[in-house]
C-alpha cells in the first residue's frame, strides 16, 4: 500500500479566508448580473426585462393583464362605548 501525500505545514487562517472571500466576491457578481432591470416604454416604470410591467400591465406594446389596483386604507370607525 502506497503512502498518501500529507501537507508539510498547517494552512494559515488568512489563506483560507482570502480563498473564501474570492469565492464570495464572484458569487455576488453573478447574482448582481442576474436581474436585468429596464424601463417600461409605455409608462416609464422600472420592470424586469422580458416580464409584463406590473404598473400598466403591458408587454411588447400589448395589454396582457389588468394593471394592479392598490386598495386605499379605509378609515377605521370608532366604536361608541
């Protein structure tokens, strides 16, 4: 049975940290490039590229969905005690 190679010296914690830091840095760059934001040509709102605009409901100049209507909060009625 042959002997397996063994590290001659202990790895410094800073070496491990710098290697991990380089990996995290490249992973963050990949995530940052995933989201492609663009402006809607109809309403000018920021939207994801290749997705329907949530503000006006249009995609590629055509009305695809109804635009979102946000409900306003109704005033709370006080209960007479």
